[in-house]
C-alpha cells in the first residue's frame, strides 16, 4: 500500500512585485538579484491569505482527483505563516472546502514543510489509518519579511500548492528526512514568545521593555551558511534515498527541488552529475515560496503535461531548522 498523487493544484496572489520595484526601496538592482538568485519577480498577497490560497489550490487538486471533499480523511497544511496561531490553517481550509470528514492539523518545517508533510501523509496511508489525504503547502512570507533587509527581502514570495494522495497498490518507496537544531540561527524568524523579543511575560501589571521590545521582527539569515548547507546536504539526502531504493540518478526523470535559489539548484545538479534539464525551475516567477514551492512546481509540470504516468520524481526540500529531506515517487496520473 502506498499513497499516490491523483490531483494537484496551485494558487498565487495577483500582485506581482518585480526586482526593479524592490530596488526602489532597498539598495539593490534587478541585475544583482537575477545573478545571485535567479529570481525576477514574485507574488505578494494583498487580499489573499494563507488559507484562502490553500483552499483554492486544494479545490483544484480535489477536482482533478475526481473526488468529493467529504471523501478526504485528513488535511495536512505545511505552513510557517498561518493566518492565525489557532485555529490552524488546515481547519480553515477544511471549512472553505467543506471537507467535513477530515481531521486537520498544520505542520511547520519551514521550507522543508511540503516534503515533511508528504512523508507524514504517506506514513498515515501506509499504516492504514487514512486513505485520502490533502497535503497543502501555503505561505504568506511577505508578512514576515523585513522589507528593509536587502539580503533577505529579495528572496521570498507568497503562494500555495496542493496534492491529493490516495491509497493504492504500489511500491512503498523509502524516503529520508533530517534536522539539525544547532543550525537554527542561520535562518530564523522570531515569534511572539522568542527570548530575543525582550518580553518578560504577559501577566497584568508586569513591566514590559520600552519600544518594540527588542529586535525588529522578520526573517534573518546568514545567506552564505544557508547556501553551503543546501548544496552539501541536498545531494547527500538525494543519494541516501536513491541508495535506499536501489536507484541511481539516471533512473529519475525529474528532480523537483525546493525553489530557493537558481545557483543552489545548479550546484545540486552538478554534484549529482545530472543534467540541469532534469531540474525544472520556476523560482524566477515566484521567488522562494517556502513550503509552497514544491507543490506549485509540481502542479505547473502536471498541468503542462510534462509528467507522464510511471515517471520517477525525486522531491527534495531544505530550509530553516535546519531541516532537509527527499522522497521518490512514481507519477500516477
Ligand atoms: N543587492 C545588492 N547587494 C547586496 C544584496 C542585494 N539585494 N544583498 C547583499 N548584497 C551585498 C552584501 O552587502 C555584500 O556587500 P559587501 O561585499 O560590500 O559586504 C555583497 O552583496 C555580497 O554579499 P553576500 O551575502 O556575500 O552575497 P552572496 O553571494 O552570498 O549572495 C544570497 C547572497 C542571499 C543571494 C546568497 O547567500 C544565497 O542565496 N543564500 C541562500 C539563501 C537561501 O536560499 N535561503 C533560503 C533557503 S530555504
């Protein structure tokens, strides 16, 4: 028993923010951003939210799967930017889709989120606990980006992607995932309870520090450290998954990597001694959409007819945590 993807969907905000527009408020240029990252433009949520985009992506995936929302046993939303701390995004998506029989929860593994959620969904299906699972990656990163930091604000975008997994007879591929909490400071976004927020508590009458209580919120990153981590760990985990399944890189038709940076994808391809044409990219259009990037790309390839039944896909995610992982699947649509 395994989970087979039988429908995909994606939704991105209408508002396009290109590099030239960013260069109007931070000291950067279209040329610098394109050369260092490959990003040309990204989408920014204005009226859209994490759950509204996720529901639209989910609706498309359900439609393609040819099922009713009531048939979904579980909604798993990978997000680091839910609309609310609670209820979770997955419950909000459930309500919007009318998936009344689904159990719903969120999973935060930053840019590895979709990959980890896919593995979690597979584990539920393989155990026999659930048969039909909607996995969504959805982010409004523009809400947590520090728009004064040119080192990070150029990288990220908003969007959502989804896939429906259904239990079917088939090979249960081995996947892999890893975390390294020691690397946490390399890519960090402080939350309301973070030590560095300077807050001392919330009891009535308790004194709070002056001003904003500490560091400006938003994503902070050691770009070089994250780059080094990605180009070392992604090929490593891809090889781990290939070996565990008795496959070689030649057996894989498409490598669907988290869309963080063109130079990272190119470097991974080189280290795996595999032609770059097997590494599709759309980061030039959307930037880094974190947990949404893999399912947005998967949906784009699916809708363009690039994926053929029986082809082998290798998905690989990496990001804050630090965290990274890979999973191989056979395309079933
Ligand atoms: N525009 C122009 N100059 C910029 C800039 C920008 N947007 N951002 C940084 N710079 C400057 C720096 O200030 C530095 O100037 P200095 O030499 O005068 O100090 C110079 O460019 C080089 O900066 P550096 O940080 O060393 O650049 P880099 O080659 O490492 O590229 C990243 C920066 C962020 C593009 C790169 O490190 C990267 O892609 N890292 C991975 C990030 C990532 O993918 N994160 C998410 C993973 S899920």
